[in-house]
C-alpha cells in the first residue's frame, strides 16, 4: 500500500530514553532474541556478531534505548511508522540490534494481550523470513524492509494466517488507504467508515498463499486475534490497498487467475492511486521485462504502453462478516 511521503528517519525525534527503555537494552540476550525471531545458521551467527558490535557502542545503545522507549509507549496506541531506507551493512546491523532488543518486549506484550501462541510465534518469525529474503536478493546479511519489522515488534502488526494485520485510523494513518472516501460517502456508509475511525489494515507478506481457501481461513482467524490485540465494540472494516485489486486486469485475465479470485474477496471502493514503479518492482523484481514474461507481466506492459497506469485500488471487508459486503 502507498506510504505517506513524509518520512520519519530511524533516529529522528526520538524520546529521551527512560529507565524501562534502558532496561530492554541492558538486559538483552542477543543470541536468544535473534533465534526467537527465526534467524538460523550463518544468518544467526552473522547477526549476533553484527548486533553485539552495535551494542558495544554507547552512542548506539542510547539511540536504541530511545527506540525501545518509543516502542513501550506504542503498544498502547496506534503505532507511529518510522519509515527509513535500509541502507548499508552498518544500518542493517543497527536494525538487527534494535530488533534483538525489542524481541522480549514484543513476545511478552503479545502474551499479555492474549494473542494466541501460534500468531505470536508467526509474528516474531516474520523477521527471520525477511532476513532470508534479503540474503536471497543481495547475497549478504540484512533485513528486507527493516522498518516494517521494527514496526511489528513495536506492536504494529500481527501475522495471522497469510496476512499481516495492523490497526489504523481511516484517512489519517500513514499505512491507511490513500485516498479515502469523501464526507458524503462516509456518511452514507455510517459507523466504521468515518475519517479517524479505527480499522484494520492488511499487508501481504512475500510468499503468502492467496488462494480463496487460505484467505477465508485467515479472515476467520483475524476476528478473534484482532479483538484480543485491539478490542472494540464498534464496527470496523478490513482495508487493503494493492495493485492486485486493479480492476483493469479483469478483462485480460481469465477466471482461473489467482488475481481474479483475490479481487472477488473484497468490495472495491472506487478509490485508487497510480504507482507503476512499485508494481513493476513487485511483479518483475527489477526494471527490465524478462525474456519470457508471464501472462500477468505481458498484461501490465500492455496497459502501461496504452497509457494506463497501474492502479493501487482500495478494497474492504467488514471484520465481522463471513462474506464480502453486498455478497
């Protein structure tokens, strides 16, 4: 989904470290924490060495204590997003050290909120998956989307079934749908659709099973897990914004297409933002069209050559509804 272009740097405007924040830094067991996050083998060995190197620096320790202080407060609120480029190996080492410090906080907090053990472990292990993905692409130690993993260990998301779910406020949150409904459409739909209303945003992790069966099982599990983590008595929607909901694709893809099935599970809101660059990166894995493009890649190239940008459309479901709205 699109991200607010106003970026907060990794260490910009950090709060002054509190005693509790320093406690997370001073008491971290790097080996255990990184293993609990799903790192294994050479990745685990390298990450331990990198994190310990970072934590031997007093200035780095103070910055991480500030991040830990912010994370402690963020568990009780809509988590702010610190979006930053992953950067060089030193930046990745700093991210790994921060994740090690936050791991005990994340695990204890999820347990305190009553989140199931399965979801707790899946949320923690998503870091290891991002480390493996980075190595597969870069051939080196690092964390793919390190900002997202820090967001998760600061209470930002739950890994439930095939998706990541995160609490947002409609029309205002950095990871919420952009754009959102106009005032008259908000009023027509009522509770749960007004700007500022709490909703649950969905994020698709790399490698997710997006078959109808897997997603319907995910939606079923989401009701209980989200209610434990972010309880409410008010109506709220599940919201997702992705190139996969681009309805321009429907006339070019057959009924057997995974994307066509995916689109059928959400109600479109006639809201979209163009983003060819991000779609190309996700679908092509680079800038060039492969020698033997897939049907999807050929369709996208044709749309772009016809002057039709990739549309990141917004789709919704009611969190408590077993079927898409209006179905």
